[in-house]
């Protein structure tokens, strides 16, 4: 990424435009978080409902503190341990309200993240303002981990995409609510509940992965989210033998892909994709494989869930929102 394109992007942000840029999780669609009209363009380009608040990206803890009413001990500890990095902290919003209501969907809390990706950091620095940025995809579609994913989803609707290659973490940041006495994970990610518990040395609650209206507290947790257009069915880890007859039936009707970690999957089926056996490698590949398979005109994608362990929580969460159980 050359200095010139970054400077131009920063100028566009200052002038009230939106710019897509890489972060270490997924590509974001950024706008000056202090400019309500600029932020409106994000909602318009994505077709995002106004009740879903945005994460504000900063380059320093000082910049984060300016946006909040208070900076609790827990925020200090988590920022020291994980920032810059893939964790967003939900805090009480500064009542002076320099951040317009459209960013927080009118709520009295604000989600803040200090990203690690050099392009993201440089862009916030050069633009001189905090950047509101959701994932750079049309609402409810798969998040982009490459510049071409952004173009496929939003091309023609946004003026610029900064290409920083493939992202590293691959799934969106962990979102942690610190407005109560006990830290609460609203969206799991590559920073796990265990990681957070260790740093806080305190209890951490995890929002059950149910789909009841209470979860609207973080609307990114709505059931249909991160979804491909191709029907996606999920089966349990190591359960391939249990669904063989189903696979045969589906294969007779159309083109099927099977995605799995287990080697046993090397079946007679058309396309098989072997996923990495480690959680971070898997997360890095997840959306790329989803985007790729979704562009192939398949009838069905069958996907093996990874093991039900803490380190896999983020990946399992995204998959459970992208597909339905194959029974
Ligand atoms: O990794 C990421 O977080 C990426 C990159 C671009 O930073 N961004 C991202 O943004 O995933 P988005 O808008 O796709 O998801 C933000 C999530 C949504 O589930 C939203 O509801 C939640 O964060 N959120 C934002 N502000 C919130 C708030 N004040 N309270 C609770 N949840 C909030
Ligand atoms: Mg998103």
C-alpha cells in the first residue's frame, strides 16, 4: 500500500466520504465517526438497518477514552492485553455526545476497537478522526476478507477500496460488554472467553448462542447473518458417516460441496474442501472458502462443524448463523 493512496483515502474520509479498508479481522467500510452525514452513507451502501450500531475504530487508548463516560478497570486491563487487536469494548458513551446518534443507533453505549492492521491504523491517524466501520459487505452477507470480496458485494456503491491483501484473523472481533459488573461477551471471536477471563481474573458471561430477541442487544447476532446465497447445511464434527445417504441423495439432484476437517470426508462427492485443523488457521480461511463456494453455482454446501471447544466458539458461532443443521 503506497503512502499516496492512504493520503487520498484519508482526504476522502475528512471530506465526508466512505472508504473500505483492511483490518486484521475483516475489511471495514469506514466513515468519520464524528460526521453523521458521512456515517449515513455507510448504512445506505450496506442496506444496514438503522437499529444496528457501529464499532468506532481509534488509534490510541486516549482517543478511546474521549468517547466514553468512564473507563473502567476492566477496560484498562483488556486494552492493555489485547489492543491493538481483534476485540471491541462496549462502554458507556460520553454524554457530551460528540459521536452522533446514528453511530450508536441512539443507544447510551458505544463499541470501540483499536485495530492492529497497519493500513487501518495509518488511515485513522492520517484522517485525524475516529472511524465508524462495520464489515464492508452488504447487510446480512458474508464478511469480506479480501478486497475483491468487498468489490463483489459493494462495488459501484462505494468510491474506494484500499487493497491490503487477505486479512489475518479472518472473523470479526470479539465484542465484550463492560457496562455491567460482569464482563459479557456479545459476539465471540478469536479472543476467547478463556483469554478474557485470564486477564480480568474474574467471571465472564457468554451470551448463549440462542436467537431470542434479547440478543438484539448486539444485532449482529440475529439468526440470518453472514449467510451465503447457496443453501448451507451443517453436520456435527466427525458425523460424516451418519449423513452419507443424505449426501448421495443430494449429489444425485445437483452439485454439492463438502467442507470438513476430517479426512474421512474424501468421498465420492464432487467438491471437497479440507479446512485447517487449528482454530486460527480455520478462522482465517472461513469466509474465503464461503465466498468461493458461493460463487460456483452449487445446489448445496454441506459443512462439518469443528469441535465444540472454547477455542472454536467464534468459528462455530459464524457457521451456525450461515447455515442450518442437516438432519
Ligand atoms: O472485526 C470487526 O469488528 C469488524 C472490523 C471492520 O473492525 N467490524 C464489524 O462491524 O464486524 P459490524 O458492524 O459488522 O459488527 C459490529 C457488531 C454488531 O453485532 C453490532 O450490533 C455490535 O457490534 N455493536 C456495535 N455497537 C454496539 C453497542 N454499542 N452495543 C452492543 N453491540 C454493539
Ligand atoms: Mg458485519
